[in-house]
C-alpha cells in the first residue's frame, strides 16, 4: 500500500514538473496573444524560436503590431532580420509610420537601412517633418579684405532612397560652409553681402549640395551676418612688419661684414707695421756689418745722419704741430 502511494505521488510530482517545464519552455501566453490578435503563429514555430535562441516576444509582438497596421510581413522575415542583428521593433515602427504618411518604403529597404547602422524610424520621421540644421559660424573674407561671420540654417528632409551609402549631416554642413566662403569671397565689397544676404542662400542652393547625401535640401536661410576684422589691412601690416625685419636682418648682416672687414684690415695693418719694425731693426746690424767690412766709413755715417736731421727739420717746418721742441733747463 505504501509503495503504491509513493509511486502515485512520484508520478504526480513528475507530471507537475513536466507541465511546468513545458509552460516555461513554450511561450503559451504569446501564442494565445497571437491567436487573439488574428495572427497565425504555430506553437511549434514558437518552440523553434526557443531552440534557435530567438526571443519570441521580439518577433511576435512586432508581428501583431504590423498585422494590426495592415502590413504584409511574416514570422520568417522578422526572425531573419533579428538573426542578422537588426532591430525588428524599429523596422516595424518605421514601416507603420511610412505607411501612414504614404511614403513608399518596402520591408527589405527598411531592413537594409537598419542593418546599415542608420535609425530608419528617425529617417521616416525626418522625411515627414523636415529638420533644421544650424551651421557653425563661417568666417569668409570679401575682396575688400573685410571679414564676415555668417551663420546659416539649412532645412533638410531625409531621402529614403539614399539613406544607404549617402553622406550625413557633416557633409551638408561642410558643403554649405564652402558655398558661403566662395560667395562671400567673390563679392567685390562686404557691403554687397550685408545689403543682400539672400544672394548667398540662392547661389548656394543652386549648386545642388545634397548630391550624394542622405538628405534633400529644401532651403538655406542666412540667420546672421556680422562684420569681423579687416583681414586685408592686417595682412598688409604683417607683410610690412616681415619686410622690415628682413631689411633689418640684411642691414645687420652687412654691418657685421663691415665690422669684420675693418677688424681684418686692422690686423693686416698691424702685421705690416710689424714687418716694418722688423725691417728697421735690421738697419743697425747692417750698418755695423758695413763698418766691419769697410764698406761704410765714418764720414759716410755722419753724412747720413746729417741728411736724416735735415729731413726731420723740414718735416717740422712744413707741419709745426708735429714738432715738439725740447726745452732745456738752460732755456729757462
């Protein structure tokens, strides 16, 4: 009797555990929700999702939402997009928004945009409600050298067909800035731009700056134009200062060369004087040698001294300032 009761209890516990395991593994609640919403999702399809480690709620709930919105999608499409790394819920929301706004957008296109890393829902919303992009302050210089600081507002709308492979907002801002710089630079006077700022927006808009981007430019409006520095005058001043420094450097170079040449000539003069002194120092020895060999007599020596004295006297007479008379004690 005890064995029978024990066996019956064990079987009951095993049955309860099996039922709990079944309900835990099989999402019965989602299956019932799908049936109640009129979506045909088989119980074995949900079990297959569990085996493939796909959260059934991430597939069934977007499928119910798409079915209620009148979209033609199935479980396999949503599951394939999830396994590819996409955001199923965002794709369905974008398709519903595009369907309501009567924007042609297929499921495959929406999945491609989502897998490309772009927010397809935001793209659809931007296509319905255009966005205004404010450019940073663009500094441009007119031909008269006056700097103008321009700020523009660009109204863009997302282009669904070019979202995959199209450039982003940074490219739009860069192209608009380039167009502003070009138009201001071509103006002969900065007052022309101040008087007619819409000339910039019209000219820039005509260049087709949205080519190759994920957006369509609707309008370009100049929000603010401020007068900056006189760049032309500053450049001329800087150039004049640079020329002055170059001239000063060249003059200093010439002065240094002149000083070096002067020092060189002084050294050369001292060298020549040294040679003269050296030559004069040889005269007494030559005279002594002439006395010893008999080629010079005493009278010849006295005549030479008289000639030197006479020459010194004539120099003193011709240049009195160079003559300094010696005053002897007898003269006093």
